[in-house]
């Protein structure tokens, strides 16, 4: 039993010697130049993604045991915890005042246009129209629009001398929004975020969609312990990754927001696999909860933490989005409001979001 657990968690165990090696070789890598630093950063990013996938896997085990909407809430919160941790570590070493803004913006583009778009596209090509509870899409959409408007559009009009007052207001507003949202999600309106998928007959002993195996794998204490250990290891590895990546990109023509996209991609990578599996199993409700829930959680939880850090240090971040970012967010949320309004998704709707994701990537490399 113990040997099987160690084998399954080999990526998590590999992170320990990797962190020790990065610590011992840090100065040697810096002295070797930008190429060596870039290689080290890429290797650490890959390892962080693998560890985060183990964190997401155990979050999925817990999610399968408790069911929706609690399950997807566990998945999105674990991903946001990873993102906030990495972002806080990078912010301690980075002088970029726009890193928080660009990371949140990138996360929303990846979650809604990348994850939801690709999942709806592939799922639609396999299953045609995929049903879900349209109340969830509407609720997520208006919450995301409100949270991003308050925290990333209105700040453009706040005078510099009043930033700390508005930051404090933003923290209170985000907490109030999320508190009410949680009450709805796990209380009398929990049916907004669930959908009764019709069951199919399967041979005796065969799982219908793979969740049965996940429910039987491991115990709740083991999953909780692994999630905590994984988040700690991600934090340690992220500190070295940040230093190596900053060194390798300094003085190059890399897009200014590349670091933000890296942070957002790392946190979203486990969700991508989970959402794609759900879409291919014709479980679009899980995809909507994951993609839209992750976007909402990123905005509504990351903003108060980072604004709190800004108030503590006395150094404000630039939270107001650029005109291009604002337009992309509005197009994305309008498209989502239209596509997630009828209780069914299809390949065309998925393609519209995926093209928006491709546009986001193009704008990134154009420096916009």
C-alpha cells in the first residue's frame, strides 16, 4: 500500500531533490548565462505543472466524494491557491507594477476562452449539443463582470492620492461578493450549479465515467495532506523558477506580459485536463463550473489578497486594464453571456471562444 502511494506521488517526491538542486546550483546557473537560466526555468515550470496536476488530482478525489457544487469549488479554489502563492512569490522579486493585473486578465482569457472554448469545441464535435444548467452560466457571467469592473476598470478613474481608500473598498467589495456567492453556491441556490445528467447502463462493475475509480482511490486525509504538501512544494519551486525566468528574460524582446501568462497557465493546466475529460464524457456542467468558476475565483480572491499586500507595503499596483484588455474582456463576457444563455453548448460556440483565445495569444506577442 505504502509503495503504491509513493509510486503515485513520485512527481511530488521528485520536487524535493529538485528544490535542493536548484538551491545548490542557483549561483552557478546565474553565472552560466541567460540560456542556462532559461533551461532551468523551463524545467522547473514543467515540474511545477506536474506537481500542480497531482494537487488537482487529489482535489478531484475530494470533489468526487462531495459532489457538485462543492466538488468544482474545491477544484477552483486549489487552482487559485496555487496562482496566488506563485504570484505573491514573483511579486516579491519583480518590479513590474502590472504583473497582478496581467495575470488576472490572462487567467480569465485562458479559463473562459481557452478552457471553455476548447472543451465546448471538442465536446460538441463528439456529442453535438451538450446540456448544462443555464442558471450557472448567467450567475458566473454577471459576477465576473461586476468583479472585474470594480477592481480592474474603475481604478483607471481613481486619483493617485486616493488609491489606498479605493483599495480598501475593493477588498471589502470582493469579500462581500464572494461571501454571498458561496452562500448561494452551497445554500438554497446550489441547484444553479448542478445538472442531472441522464445515467447510462454499463456492464456490472464498470464505472460510467471514471469517477468511481477516483472515489475509491486514496482516503480523504491522504488527499488533504497531499494537497497541502503539493502547494508548499509549488511555492518553493516557484521561488527559484521566478529568479531563473527573470534572469533569462531580462534585456530580451520577450512580451512584457509573458511572466503573467506563465503564472496563469501553471495554475490553469490541471483544470484544462479536467475540463477536457468532462467535455468528452458529455459533462458540460462540470466544464462550465470549472472554467467560469476559476475565472470568478481568480478575480474575486486574488484581488483582495494582492490589494492587501499593496496596502501593507504602501506600494500600489496598476490594476486598471489597458484599452485592448478591456475590449477583449467585454467581447469575451458578451460572447459568454450569449453562448451560455440557452442551456446547451455546441462546437460553433466553442469555436468562437477558442478564436478569442487565439486573438489573446496574438495580442500577447504583439506586445498588447
